[in-house]
C-alpha cells in the first residue's frame, strides 16, 4: 500500500489490510534430533510490495500478530524452491482471500527446504524425514501463538499436511523422530485445520497412530483428497511397507477424539472426478473442488481466545 501524509490514516489503513509474511526454515537443520526448540532462528519477512519482502525480527513478528490475534499458516508441499514457495503461497492466499473473509488476515507462508533431490522415491524418503523437524519447529511457533492468544488456522498440502499434523501432535506432547517439546506442551488449542492431498498415513490420526495427539489441538478438520492420485497411490514406497495408504488418497478413515473427548468434526471431499490422476494442488483451487472457499470457511469459523 502507498503511505499518506497522515500517520493516523496510515495506521488505520494497515489495520484494515491483510499482511503476508514469509517464515523460512530453509537455513535450519531439519533432523529432529538436532532442531533448536529453545529459540529457533527463523528467517521472517513482511511483504511490502510485489516481489518485495522486508526482514523482521521474530519477536517483532509475533508482537505484530498479537495486535490482530488472527493468523493463517500455510505449509507447501515437496519439490518447491524458495521462490516456488513464495509464488505458491501467494497464489493460495489470493484464491482464499477472494472469498469473504470477515477480518484482516495475517497470512504466513511457511517455507521449508523441499527442493528436488534425486529420483522421486529417494526424494520422498528424504523429505518425509525432514517433515519431523519441521513439525517440531511449527509446534514451537504454535506454542508462541497460543501463549499470545493468536487465533490460528493451519493449511497444509501434501508433505505440508504431514508438517501440520506433526506439529499439532508435538504441541500436545507427542514425539517426532524421538523428540518432544518436553514440558512445554498444550492440549485443547482450538485450531481449525485444512489438509489438501495430505501425504500422511491414513491411520496416523487415529487413537493409535503416529500423530494420534494431533486431534487434541484441532477444533475441526477439512480434508480434500483424491482417490485417483497417481503419486499418493505409491505412498507405501516411502517406508517400503505394502498396504500403507495415504490419507490424501483414501479420504477419512479413523480419527482420535479431541482434547475434551468429543468427536472431531470432519468435512471431507473426494475431488477425483475433476482432478483425475494428478497430484497438483492448483487443481484443488481451480476446479469444482473449490479449496479456496473451504479454507475461507475454516478461517471465518476459527474460534478466538476468550
């Protein structure tokens, strides 16, 4: 936005406008056993114009979010360069923002080291390991949001969905790669969650699954999946265990209860009729699956802290 000569008017305008942030962990180690959970050195910047981002200190970033108390964290999928992550994060934001959002948004693009690395099977195994460290980093951020009463919606695509559910699990006290948050855990955070073609095991969110505690920090879940997805059909190759199926391929199966023991509300949609065999996030937004509208609903219905 263009500034005026009236500081009070500038302040009023900034309160009415959405803000787009870029939070990068690409410079950090993603091995779960080596992550710094005391004070991770995230790289944060604020979009100040087309293709322009201004670096911001992490504490200043958190203080800015606290002013509005409503944020969305978007986590991209695999084989994205740093520039790809920005482009995709902005495109998803635009597709969501064109629907009626009830108040100004802080849209956070979570950029993690997912650049293409070798053949698909090797690459997928490497990135699957990286999602564990990323889940711990995101859990750290969610803890900061919760302590500051920042109402947060999470959106994850493919391996980004694996980061999201891992973070919610770790936040509630679960471990990722043998590492937990220690005594700095939170249960009952009412986080609305959107998963698009998630590359996680179809039973990881049940009461015995690897991410079983994730539902303790979910308010509701929207799941968009594709029973014809040619990439997720071969999900079992990650762990080389025949019969393992991806949640983004099967759709909803079994979910653990929320923190209060209640059943997790789930809205799901099989988008295979319009997407076909492709594993492509953009089709979920451009076709009749209408992911933008579904995410906008999650944001508008995101509970706020008392």
